[in-house]
C-alpha cells in the first residue's frame, strides 16, 4: 500500500507523548509543552528524542512527516539530519515565536526569529538532503506579533517555501486571536494578510473555521491537517470533514503528537472514522466517512495537503515509490488490516517493510550505518 503521510507532528513532544492530557490547549501548552520544548537547546536530548521519533514513525509506516521542531535552530537542523539518515521524507520547521507570556524564556525577539529562520533555511538547503525540505513555521497567531508574521510570509514567498501553523483549534484561542488582531476579519485573515496562506501552506485543526474562511482556504490553495486524536485528547473541538471537503479544501491527516498521544497514522485513521461516526449519530443527514475515504486522506490527501502529489501519495507511474509491505495475517486467522470500515486491528507489527523513494528503510539497516554525526 502507499506510504502514510503525517501532515502535522511535533517531534520534540514525542518526549512526553501519552502523558499530561488533562487540560485544554492553552493551559496544556503552558504546563507541559513550553517547558519541555525549552530544553531542546540541549543537542544530546534533541538527538535522543529525534532519533526515537523518526524511528518510531517510520516503523508505523509514516513515509512522509511534516514536523514542527522547536525554536532552536541547531537542534532543528539535527532533526533534518536524522530524518535524512533514516531515509524518511520530511518537511521540517524551526518554530518561530516572538510572544510567549506563559514562559518568556522560551521565545525569541522578532529579529532573532527572522534571522534564525533564514539561517535554518540556508543551512538546510546547503546540506542538499534529497528528501528533507524546510518549512516556514510560525507556531500560531498567539505566539507571533504581526511584524513577525509579515516577515515570515515574505521569507516564504521569496524562497517559494512551504508554510505550516495552527488555526482555530480551541474556542479560547479563537477568542484571544480576535482580541490580539482586531483589524483582521477572521483568524484565517490574520494569516492571509501576512501572506501566509498559499498553495504550499498546511494549517492544523481548523475546528471552528466558518464557511467564509474555508472559501478563503480554497481560493488560496491552502490546506488543512485534521488531527482527531489531539482534538479529542485536549477537548479542542470536532472538525466537520464533510464540510471541509465540500469547500474543496485540500485535506490531510495528522497525529499532532503530543496533543495526540499516538504517533501512528493508523490510530489517526481510526479516530477520523470514529469522530465522523459520532457526527453521524448526532445528525442523521451527516454522511459519515467511509474507510476508503479515510484511507485516501491518509495517503493521497496528505500528499495534496503538502503539495507533493506530483511525487507521492499513490502508485501512479512516474511517482516515487513510497510504500508499505503489510502482512494482513494475524495469529487467529486472516484479518484485513484495512478491512472495510474496520481498521481496528492493524498495528506496526503488520507493517513488514517500508520504502521511501525506492529505498528500504524498515527494517532498519545495520545501526552502525545509522550513527548520526554530531
Ligand atoms: N497551538 C500552538 N502550539 C501548539 C502545539 O504545540 N500543539 C497543539 N496541538 N496546538 C498548538
Ligand atoms: Fe500541533
């Protein structure tokens, strides 16, 4: 089957995945996320965690991952190197935030953020890793001044780069964005007016976007990443996937580790189905997603959301061979991993081999070949 595309994952947050899911987004960021991420100036810690997350996601069948790192440029470059060594296809972003009232020491000045983003991009492009690309990464509107958002929009435009951020995930966040950017017509407009909505943009969540905002996504070609495990775990909200698709907005799926506690896209697929089924029970006119639709979102949908559908997402002639060899047999007898409407049983032990761009990356080769240089 085609490789799975994780359109939204925070690599440093793998260090505490599965813990601390007892509060809503803004409190969670303050209590767990910012303190944890602030330690990633330590390159030994970064090497350890980033090696674990790349290995784990590859074993889970994620052939392409769109990563947030932290504000630390050198550690973000290390994540790029580790992604390259293991052979995963990756988009990697050094996180930008020049506003952080909850943990001021985990933030940058706008000048630092801009300069370090340029250094990150330049150093990464100089490495010439064939499968790893930079993403311009304002954390979200609450973490950035308008000045920084504008600078990042300009950097992305000048270099024709991907952009990633978060949007409209939680009601409190949406309210604060309105207060901080009173001149903007909507949360989406905050990004749009700073040139951050392009056909190479992917925004996570979008639970509370209006129809007009979805129209703006469609017009600009910007994409959404649906992160159902995170939306449930942080009690953020529910994305109406049907409505997103009706507006012809490009859509992929994301684990959103560690708001989402699982790094497996098979879990994300299950949650996508479950949330859609709940919407179906609440509204008889809501047509719940089918397994085939969810499968498409996790593969081709993800490749479209990341503007990589010319290269990956399915087995069309001419595309790169990003693929999983799956074993659909389990000890109790034959069970389809992706049996109609029932992917509940599949796990990483069903994924026997993983290929990225034709290279077998799982099982891992001799670990000594994979030593990541400091
Ligand atoms: N919004 C801003 N930062 C984050 C983050 O790290 N995780 C999630 N889920 N939402 C965010
Ligand atoms: Fe996120």
